[in-house]
C-alpha cells in the first residue's frame, strides 16, 4: 500500500542533520546500526530513517500498532489502522502532516496554503 517518492528533486540540497538528545545518530560506537526511534502521539507515528531501512521501519510501526489495537480482522470489526493514511502516504523527504510540511532535506517546517486559508477563515468568522 505504501508509495515511494519516485524521483526526489535532485535540485533540493541535502542538509546534514544536527544530532540532538533525541536523535543522536543511526550508528552505535561499534558502527552497528541503531534501531529507528518512533515518536508516537495520539494515533500518529513520526519516524525518520534512511531509504534502505524504511520498509522495515514501516513494518515495525505496523507491528506495534497491531500489538496495541489487535491484528486487523475486518470480517469481525472495523480496522483500527487508518488505511486511508497508508493509502495516501508517499515516503519522501517532503511530508505533509496535520497541515505542516516537513522537509528533511532543507530541514524546514512550513504551513500548507490550505491550512493557512483555514486559519484565516476561522479568524474572519470570529
């Protein structure tokens, strides 16, 4: 169900991420790879990884959700996993979530035009 960004824009410069207390590096001191951190809030999972590891990262997120809410059995009950989010997901350096545009190449967060218009409409209505 997951789609991959078919052709990342080569003109967008790669920006080396700075380490912080939450994201130190993807390698241990002995050069083995660290597990991918997941930052779960409400019903979303914010994660980042290198492209080669992303299929396993997504698989672990799905496994974790199924462990908490149960394995999907749509013949018995509604699926607890929001399949519309999976169907709309495009794995890329550029992701729109909750009206924000996260760009991991330029290390920026922006607001979508639609979100901006919704906020202005709310302000005008009050």
